[in-house]
C-alpha cells in the first residue's frame, strides 16, 4: 500500500498539471458514478490527508475521494492514450491524462462526508499544521505496542510498514514496547524522525532511511536490490546482517503486517 509521501506527491502533480484546466472526467470501467458529475468542470485542488486524496472542482463543493489501498495506482500519461485495462476514473485536459486503476475507494463526497473522513485521521506528518502533541498524547496514553500504534491511521496518518520499521530502528526502539512505556521525549523523537523521513520520501519519490555513513558507497557494499527501491536498515531484510551491529534482522507479524527489527540495535 502506498505510504503518505506518495499521495502527497500525487496531489502536487495533479495540481501542477490540471489546476485551472477544464477536464474531461469519465469512468471507462463504469464503476465510478460520480465521474459524469464533474465532467467538463475546472479542477481547482488536489490535497492529501495521510493516505487519502481529495480532488476539488469549481462548480461543486463535493470532492472526489480516493484511497488507493493495496492495489490502486494513478498514472499520469501524455496526451489521450487509448484506455488499457480496468480504469476506474479517467481525468484529462487533452494534454495529460490521469488513469486511476484498482483503488480501494473512489467516490464523490459532499463536505460533511469529507470532514468525516478527515476527522477519523490522526495528524499527518507532511501537513504543516499537523499537531505533533496530539500524536504524542495518543502514544503515551496507550497500552498498545508502538509498532501497532504507528500503523493506526487514527494515531498518525500516512505512515505504513516501511516507515514504521525504519523509524523505530533509527531510534533504537524495540517495536514491542507499549506506547505508555516510551515517555513523551521518545514519542516526540518518533514524530520528528517520521517527519524528516517522509519529507525525504516526498522529495525523492522513494523511501531512503539510512544515514550518510551507512550508504552503499560509504560502507563499500552493494546497493539494495528490491522492487520498493531506496536504502533501508531493516525493512524486508529478514535474516540479513544488520548494517550496524551485524545481528540477523528478525521479522514477525504485528497489526496484520510483517514487522522487521534488529534484536541487537533494538534490544528490549
């Protein structure tokens, strides 16, 4: 599932390419009934809240709400190419086309419905007005493990499996630690490091979490080969030696997803 930095980049690209343009809106697949209601309208905005994307238009207060889920993609293509595959929503201004496939959600929502979605979310590290203390308060008052809390979108919006594993490694925190055992200072460090890493991800378009001294060139090692791209410490590196202490990376399942950590650097 794409993490929040991907949705923020997508929102930026949609604004850059379509804002102020009159667009054709259709659902080639026929499964998005709201497509016709904004056909021929002027796209005004595209905004990310965690893993949720909202696209606004000039003539209506309703917004298109998109959640890509595990299988969803939105590709930006030059011109108006022929439709290929199951396209849920096609948006085009004649020069550029955006094709949405396989999302978990694609619906036209009125303002109260949009507000209801946003109200369910925790603070988003990539939004400048995000309330870090709201995140800290939720963490230090919870008996749940920090690994579980970092996957809860009501606690922090936009983080996923990779950021969860990598932030906890970088801070030397055992992922099985209850939130209330961390203390406010450690919870604040988690927030700060998450903001930093997600800003890097938004800028580069991939998740890189290793510090300069642990880059392949600095360590004389081969770059990581993985379809997720980016240099990481523990994510999907089970049974491989830790880049710092050499201990084999462990994995287990927490909150329905594979969790990765180093028993040496993240000792209980």
